[in-house]
C-alpha cells in the first residue's frame, strides 16, 4: 500500500500541543517531537473497530501484545526477552521518573550527558536526587561521550546513568563499542542504566543498526531498565503507551513498587494502537523512513549552505540539532520565530545557543520553513 506523506493535514483545532503554540501567528511549528503524518492505516482501522465496540472499561495488557513485543525485539534486535520482563507504562517520561525513584536513596546522584531531551534534566530533582550532567564532546567525528569527564564527575553516590539511544537531540545511533564502554563505566561505578530507546525504530542511516544496550551481555541486562514505545515510531504519542524491559527481578520489583498508586493503567486505545502497530505497521514504517531520509537530506543540504550554522548528520530520529552560536543571537528562538519558524530552544536541553528542528512533516511545509530560515540568516 502506498502512503502519502506529502498530504498536508490540518492540525489546528485538534488540541495539538505543537500547532497550538502559535494559534494566531504565521509561524510554522517545528518544535515538539511529533510528526504531522497520520498513523499507519492498520492502526487507524484497529482504533475505529475498538471505538465501534463502544465499551471502554478498564483494560489489561493481553498475552498477545506481550508476545508480539517479545517477538519483535527478537526479530529486529536479536534481543531475547521474556514476557514477564515487560512493565507497561502510560508514558516514557513517567518511566524515567519512576526509575529515578526506584534506584538509590534520596540525595543520591543521577548522571546523564548533555545536550539531552529536557525531562532527563528534571527527573532527578523531581525524585529528590541530584543531577550530574556531563557535556558530550562534539568534534569532526560528531557527538561522542567524554569518558575522562564522566569518570572525573562520577561520585560515590552516583547510582544511575541515564542514556538516550538513539540520542535526542544529536541524532546519534551509538555503536556496540560505545555502548560497551557505557556498560563498563556503569559496572566500574556500580550504577544502574536507564536506557531510553524510544527512537530505536527510526534509524535513517541504512548501514547503522540499533543495539539495545541490555542485549550486549547478561551483565548489561542485569543492570539496565530499557524504555521503549510505539509512540515515536508510529506517530501515536497522544495515545500514551510504552513499556519498560527489566530482566533483573529485584530491579523490576523496585520499579513496580515505585509505580504503586501513582501510575495509571495504560489507556485502552493506547494498547489497541500498540498491538496494531507492532503487528501490521512495518510496511508503513519502511515508507516513512524513506520519506524522512529525503527530509533529512534536504535540511542538511540547506542548512550547510547557510553561513554561521553548524549541523551534524542525523543518523536517527526526525530531529536536527543546529549550532547557531556563530550568529551571536541574543535569543535564537525568538529571532527565528520573528521570521515564521518555531524551533526548540537548546537551553532546555542543557546547551545554550543551539536549536532543534523537527523535520517530521510534509516536504512542502519543510521547504517553506527552510526558506524562512534561510531568509532570516541572510538578513544578518
Ligand atoms: C528521548 C525521548 N524520551 C521520551 C519522550 C516522551 O515520551 P512519552 O511521551 O511517552 O512520555 C520523548 C519525546 O519527545 C523523547 O524524545
């Protein structure tokens, strides 16, 4: 079946977080990470059927859904997982806030690397932990871990390392070697790993593959809580459904205990969409990835041609990370908004002077946004 990713879909008036930010202004929203595409037809069909049934009582996770996920992890990533290791969640941000509460004690340290998806930076404090954030190194070889600084900043109270792989916002797909070093580092310092792998199905480089860090070895599995979801892959984040994979029984008990009385069941339609997506959404994903590669190349090509901006190859995700520091703007987000493009502020990701651009939209809209961006830079 051919999917039409070029088709513009009106999202204003649907309560969209992304589109409602600029209700009465001519600003193209390219910030929060959802795409302006309809979900796969098999997902839409399953939701229609479920709605037609008309009764929306409390809903549990079916054995079928658990088995579909276990099969998928084995087939796609060669990762052997047991159904009992899965803990379903209404959201991945919920998941890593729960991890922060489940690991260590009040006042312990949680480490992560910046720039990073903003809730990584707020979850430790919300969980009465201290955040230790260590900048990634950006060089000619792209964004890499800075091992010396990580070792140097680690404390005896560092209990948890929060990893984002593939990385939002720098778009890296970490190699097995890099992930092996993360595991060694966390073993040496006795830290649990929380690995947010929500973007794992959105690998744009055809010669790269996602490796779940927990799949590297029994030791890595034993100290890792992996978080995954159909939400980014199949563009259903508004349906609130994801899962943790925790092989270590002690960690799993602590995680479930921290959820008790606070985290609600996953909603019925979220579960319906997950089953349909993981069962019948893969052809759509193949076509989506082809389309996103085209968008990524267009962004790369146009931004590279502009003086004063730096970008990096986007190996995965539909997000471009842009260094605007050489433009010496006081407020980069406001500057580009005044030319009609709404971007995410790097400051929220722990790095001033950068912007994040979401290219998960029809090419016509992306082209228009890039023209505006280019006009803005050329006025300087
Ligand atoms: C790395 C990462 N983790 C988690 C989320 C959000 O997950 P959820 O909406 O399930 O809380 C996002 C959304 O942009 C993300 O990029």
